């Protein structure tokens, strides 16, 4: 039975033929919430222009880890990080770096679609305006370009001035991805981007991510192992705050080294 | 007694309470309006009060009420909204923050007569603003400020965390996130709160007795130079408001139609406050619709 489930998983999209260069290097990262040691001594390479999936049961620290990569955990007063996350010769965890600039280069999409209660075009133009873009022409072109990249342009081009909250959940999530693309980031972090969506919208997002990985480095947290198997080039399995296993998705799913990885992907727990 | 019975009893008690509340409101409003509406006329609204003779109106008092209200709001809204943003967004949990929050709560629960006495000692006497529109507005600021702070803070807390994270994750600074995303999203609830508090300010009397005064100079509604002593816009002239007028006419009025004037003024006051409430609701609804999409 367990064997059969394994066979259902297909690996059509994610055969890594050659090792891609490393864009982010995570070394000895520990994260604490007050006294709670949430992430323990994680070492992990993130390869350029690929999809890396972080999987594991609830509370395993995968989201916490993801939110550390663009310092969103700064919002939580009790959170504390140790170790280094190397990106472009800087340590992201260094308290002195410009967090605002970092977040322009490492964008993020959340579990709950969170478009701003403004018009569709305003959602995309807001970050650009803050970044100093004034020309109406450039703003318009960027809006069209971003919406085309996420396949939303044809659906919304006649109602760009309508409120973004009038879109469906799946459209809202694609708008949020488009918004993150507007600043032309290097890396996009996605925190369970499809878990609040219906299956059709989810598969649209998956297809979109496969397309986007040609231009961006993508790190995705997912509860859905099939999703990781379908789209990720690399997969990291977290359990109880530790990184248990990391490798190419196909290897990790078909031939895991650790017993707990094998137990988790075969559905024995989590 | 079984649980079904208990359920029924609880329901009837709750309905009875709600009905009692509605009955009190309706009967009071009805009484005031029935007594007063007959004395409201164009003449009543547009004639100055007469100290001895019958047939006086409430023109100056009505104007003063609105003028004091506007000045109060000009003073309280900017400070209150900024204070609320500080408490909701910047204040870190700790001693200082809880001290500030306690201050806001105490300020909100001060009896208005005490605020009036304080206003007289500090604004009227110490700063020498005399009995004036400005002193009155400052006294009202003392007790309206905490309301605005609270309304703003609540408006921000009611927003989902996702909005703020969305802004920050796009490389916006904290202040820009507040300015372009959070404040516009919280705006409808803040505005509703402001208008409701305006109703309270409009009807306030105790805090104004010793600060805005019990008299009004002969206002010349053709003279809009704020520096001139009988201009309606003069900030440093005494200004009896409508609710203060009701009190003073009732306690010491010597004109023959005291009762009519008091009833009419009360009705006008109540109608204005009602209008504020209705306006707040309508505006809140319209803005909400505008934000949440057509």
C-alpha cells in the first residue's frame, strides 16, 4: 500500500541534470522564540533558479525558517536568530543590514492571499512607487508585465481599477505573486501559498511557479507532499526543528536516507 | 429544570433587556421631540437669544456649538490619531506603554465637570485665555483625545496581520506601510468613531460651563474677521453653546418663554446628535463599500 502511494507521485518537472550554482548558503542557523528552540542548527544550500521545497509536519519550524530568510521574524519581539545566511556576500541575519532593501530582493507570498484593499493596478504599483518609480508609462507597463507573468492579465485587464478584494481567492494569490515580482526580486519565498485555495487554483499556481523558476529562485513551504514532488527540484525535510534530510526531490522521495523521512513521505505520521 | 427550559428563560430575559433598552431610548427621544419640535421654527433657529423678552432664538448658541466642535476636532483628531498609531504600531509592550495606556483610560473616565474645573484653572486663568471658544475647545480636547486614541488603536488592531506583513514583505518601510496601507484600511472605522465622538462633544455642557462661558457677545454675522471681538470666528470671545444654554435658561432664565426655549433647544440638540449618528453610519457604509469593491 505504502509502495503504491509512492508510485503515484510523478517527477515530471524536476529532474536536475546539473547542479545549479548556490545563491543562498544557510550555515548553523538556530532560531528561538523566547526559550523555545524552534529551529536547530540548520545547514542548507539554496540553488539559483530552482524550486526548493521545505516540508514537514506542523510546528516543525519550516515556516519559521522561511520567514527568517527575509527577516519577517523581526516582527516578533521574542524571536532571536543565530548563525549565518549568506546571500551576495552578506549575512542576512546581521542586525545592521538594510532590511527594507533585503525584502526588495527577497520577496514573500503568504498562506492567506493578502491583496491590499485597493485597486488591482494600485496593488502592483504601490511597491514600485515607494521604490521611486514616478513615470506613469513605466508603472503601466510594469503592471501589465507582472500580471502577464502570473497569467492574470487576460482575466483582469478590463477592470484594473476595481478593488483587488473583488477577485477570487486564487486570483488574489496570483495578484500577490505578481506584486512580489514587480520589484524584480532574486528570490521569492512562498509560505504554503496554495493551502487556502481550491484544487484548480492550486494547480494554476503550481504551473506558474514552474514557469517562474526560469527567472527566479523559489523557496516554498508546503504541507502537501505531492506538491513538493511535482514542482520542487530540491526538498528539505524538517522535523521537530531539525533539518532531517536535504537533497534532490527525486532522490529524497524515492530513496530517502533517514527512516523518519521515509516514514513521513509514506504518510506514517504528520 | 431541563436545559431546554433554561435556554428559553435565558432567551426571554435577554429579549426583555433589549426591549427595555429600546423602550427607554424611544420614550425619552419621543418625549423630548414631542415637547420641543413645536417650538422649532426658522425664526427660533435664526434669532439671537433675548435675555428678558419672549421670542428669543438660539442662533448664536447653535453657531457656538458647531464652532467649538470644529475647533475641538481640529485639535484632537491629529493628536489622537497619531497617539493611536503609536500605541497600535510602535509601542513595545512594557512599563511605559502600559503607563500611557492607563493615562488614556483615566483621561477618558474623568468626570466632565472636573475637566471643566481644570480647564478654568489652567486655560482660563493660568494661560489667560479667558472664557473663550479656545478654552472650551481645549477642555473638550482633554476628554475627547482619549476617545480618538482608542478609536484609532482599535481600528488598527481590527486589521489583519496579513496586511502589515504584505506591506513589509514588499520592501516598504514601517511608516510607509502605515501611511499607504494600514491607515487607509482603518480609515472607515476611525472616521465613524470620530463622528460618534463629535456627537458627544456637541452635547457636552459641564466641561464648558467654566471654560467657554455662559454668555456670548453680540455677534455680527457679517463680520468674518477672526480678530474682531464680535466676529463669530473670534477664538477668544466667550461662547455659550446650545447645551450650556439649556442649562442656564432652565436654572436662571427670566424670560417669559423659558420653557419653550429650553424644550426647543433640547430638541435641536437631540436632532443634531441623531444626525451625527446617522451620518456616521451612512459614511461608514459608503466608504466600506468603496474599499471592498463594487
